[in-house]
């Protein structure tokens, strides 16, 4: 089975940096991609970034500030967050098992981690 586990969340001041990790195990059917989503209280789950074997894509809200990367075996996916803002405060989750090509839609993913809290203070 596919399992994902996030780590690296915490409290950081505005303008600071944080790196999240997503440990991936098992084989993922369909489009081979791992994505980061985030969710603030009372808000919908929001796409952040996606990485495949040969590409990466970002939401406009984080473009230029966040970088997604992976190790050579896709066992770990990272999200390097720079110039953090209070509005980045959310629970960040990684997901895999994308069905189709709509990577921005959380309903298209079959597997999710438990999430890690990121809090950015002003």
C-alpha cells in the first residue's frame, strides 16, 4: 500500500524559512506525482505544488517563494518555503495517487499524509 508521512512543520516568523518533508512508501498507480496541499481553518484545501519525475508546477500564491524537490528514488519529497507570510499559515499535507491530470484538484488523489502544521507569526 502507499503511505505518506509529513514532517518539518512548526512556528516561524514572517520572512523566515521552513522545509517540509514527505516520506513516500509503496507503489503509486496512475500519474506518478506527489503534491503539496494546504488548508486554513474555514477554507478549502488549496493546491501548493506538484512534482513528477521530470517537472514541477506551483500555485501562483507561492511561485518564487516555495520550491518542491525530491530525492533520486522519489522516496522523499520536500517543500522549501522562503519569505513566509502569515497567510501561509495552514496544515500542509502531501498527496499521491493522482488519477488523471488535474493535479490542482485534491479530489483526484487517492493517498494522503496526516498533515503538518505551519504557523507564521507577524
